[in-house]
């Protein structure tokens, strides 16, 4: 399974993952994300998806869980740099508007939690 | 031409023909009010009147002018093709040979003149009884024929049209019942495996009884197949039903049942007393003989056999009516001669049953005159289809990997469709990994078939617990982390079908690419 790169910049946590987010890796990703949620003092989780080329319903469910957890604790999830393929998948299940999506750094900055 | 009086209680119409007015008066006075009399003097005038208004009884004297009594009788029975009218000939002087000739020509009675009125009346009573009986028989026949037509109309609805194309197969059939209702049954049913179940059965005898038993066999086959029953189960159930209903009578059924599975390249079949099916693989033809006796006499155990059925293979099933007919030589065509001719016909590049009939005609030196019901069913896999089966442990990483391989194998589908199909197949396989097996795990089979330029079919097969597909597959709440898989499958694919067959869950996903691709990614 590919690496999950985690970098903290002030109140931002940047996570990058390259590969597919599908049923076979989701359970492992959930476990690895626990260390991120355990880290203190961050307000915004930016998940960089530039290297993700395939997302199934398990992957969508993974991001729904991240989003729910962030919302419950006053934090925010931003899906960053989605490929057209992933946008299409999210659109098919009417979830594009559910997530905060940023295409570039300006979008991210505009959506950061103060 | 008018009809003779039809009702049993209507007056009986009588015509007397003779030039002698005394004779005509004698006849008139001998008849009571139940008879309505017309008179003619000349034989030809009498026939003109007969053609205008058919009579129930015609009384013919000896003096007819332009013709004689025998000519009148022969006209009525011959040219007019009338066997109902009761004909009495009156004569003064007639030899036994002359009387024989008249009776032989079709007269019902001959009476010497002068007659006693009571005797003549008694002869007319005989005529009356003859007419009433004929009318009763005709009405009974009409009732029976109406019932037979009802049976035949119902049976027509039971005979499949096979008009709908079965993807991946070429199916042709021939069906010629010998009467209104038939004891032959044929069918071609789609299976959850993506294959077809073909059946040809022949019930002994003809008519309503055979049609009734045929309907019973059809119900068992169709209902059982819809519930995923095996060939063995269908044969055993049909035999049990027959033993319960007609087991102590002479009725029986021969039947050939076969499952064609192109994904596995396999034919499974069993024949109970039926004439040999003909399997064509490449240019080789193998007769598939019956492994058990016919159904309906005693309990049986059934054995299913297997043969390879690679792409382009075909199977011909038929009933014995196709070879039990007399050739110009007077010999029966017979099964051996038929099998040889049929083997040639099904090795043609394109198989047409009309061409088979043409071969029969050539062999018999005459168009076949069938005396039995005739049925033939040809099924072949489309030789242009490619198929493959992947088998893997139903574990997440292995399954994801095999889906990649399967989609790669079907790479000829348009690129814009590929991601959509892959996503749907991933969703289907993920469901197997999550739900099909418990702790012990199990196998996932991914069957892939491609019809070049038109269709791709993925079949996700597992041997775990039965799947109960929901009737609705909408989207869940946005905050729900699951429940979108079935929605994606149904949205992305053109056809989704679940079936359980021989202990397996089979989910079939199909995508066509003629025209615009809906929801391609």
C-alpha cells in the first residue's frame, strides 16, 4: 500500500496519498488517519488527491467519515486537487457539494478555518 | 348454396322428383306436418332446386325426363359433396344389380312401388332419425372442435416465440404441430450464468391430452429454471409429476435438457429417452444419446454429462417427427439417415433449419409429409465473442488486482467507458468480499465476455450465502459512509441482473457501446 504523507503547517494538516482509494485499502487508511486525528492543535485537514486516480464508494465513505469527524470537532476537511475522474465519481452520487473542494492554494486559503 | 335445416326441431325439408303427378301426390299424402315438401318433375330441375335450397330428404322416382335416378344420386354425393342428405329411390321395376348400383352410388334406401303408406312413412322415419343423428354428431363435433381450438389457442401462448435475441447466442427453431394441439415442447431460457438452458420434449400421442402434459412439463421447466434449479432437479420433478398424474397410464415424455455456459465453454446435458442431440464442436459432430429411459413410467435417477463447448459450438435438438416420415421409396427416413443429414447441415458456416428441411426433401425425393409434430431447436454461441474466467480468493487486495486484470483483458471497450465499467465491477466485487463469506472465506469468480464492437459482460460469481437484492437502490443520506455501491452499479451499467444458480450467486453487469455512452467517465 502506498505511503500516506502527513505534514503539519501551523493549524493546517496536509495529507497526500498516491494511488487508488478503494475497498481494499480503506480500512488501512482509516487506521493511519487515527494518528492525524490524535495530533493536537490543527484546524484544517487538507487531503491532496492529485495522485489519486480511482475512488470507489468505500473511498467516498472514507472521506464522509473524515468530514463527519472534522465537523463534529469544529475542524474542516478540504479535498485538494481532485482529478476529473474523481469529480465525476462524486458527481454521480451527488456528493460534490457535500465536500469542500479546492483546486489551488488560493481556494485552500479562502477555506481555511481561522 | 343454402344449408339444409340445421336445428333439431325445425321442419324437415323434402323434395320429391318424378314426372308422374300421382306418385308425387302419394308422397305428399304420406308425409305429416313435420315435413315440408317441394316437388319437381324433371331430374335437372330437381338438381337446380337442390342447389338453391338444400333438402334434408330427396325422394327420387324412375321417370325424371332428362336424366335418371342414378345420375341425380351421383351428382348429390359426388359433385355437390353432400353426404348429409337422405336419398330414397322409388322404383317400379329394378333388378338387384340396379338396386346395388343405386345404393353404391350413395342412395340411402330403395323402395318398390306401389308402396304401403305405413311402410313409406316408416322409411321416412328412418330418414328422420338419420338426419337428427347427423345433426347431433355435427353439433357435438363443433363443440369438440371449439374446445380443441381453445386448447390450441392456449397452447400457442405456451410456445415461445424466441424472437428476443439472446446476447452471445444464435438461436433458431422450427415448430410444426401436426394438429390443432401438440405434445412437443421447446424452449430457450436465459440463465443467471449468462448462458442458456435449452429444452426439447416430446409427449406421447397428440391432441388435447398431449397438450395438457406438455403444459405441465413446461411449467416445471420454466418455474424451476427461474428458481435456479439444476437439470437433475427438473428431470426428477417432471418425472414425479408425471408419475403422480398419469403414472398408471400409457402416457410418457421424452426430454433433452442442456445448459450452455459460454463463459466456462461448457455444455451440461441430460436426455431421458429422447432422440440424440447433435453437438457440433469445430467440424466434429457428436450424437448425445439418452442416459435414462423416458419419463412417466417409474422412478429414475438422472445423470448429467458434460462436454466442452468452445466459442462457435452448436447444439441441435429435435423431436422424432422430423425423421419418422415416409420417403418416395416407401421407406421411413429413420434416425440414422436423419442424423447423417443433420450433421452435414449443422456444419455449414451458417446454420439454417430451412436448409436442413431442404436436405430432407432431397433425401426423400419428395417434400416431407410429416404425420407427427415436428420441432427442432438450434443454439450456437456467437463465434466472435471472447470470454475468460478469473478465479481468486475473495480477499480485498487479490480481488482488486483481478478486477484490474479483467478490465485490462476487456480493453477493447471505448476508453471513456472503461473507468465506469471498472468502478461498477469493483463495487460488485467489494460486496462479495464484505458479505458473501464468513470467517472461512471463499472464491470469487469473475467471468468476462466481450462481443467485439458492441458489448462487454462481467459476471461476479460467489458460492457464499444467497444475496437478497434490494428492490430500491437509491442514495443514502450524505453523512452516511456506506450504501452507494448498488446505486453506482445500476447507474453505470446498462443491465444488471442477479440470479442464484446451482449454489452460486451470479451478478451480471452489461455495458453496450453502440451509440452514446451514458454515464461514461
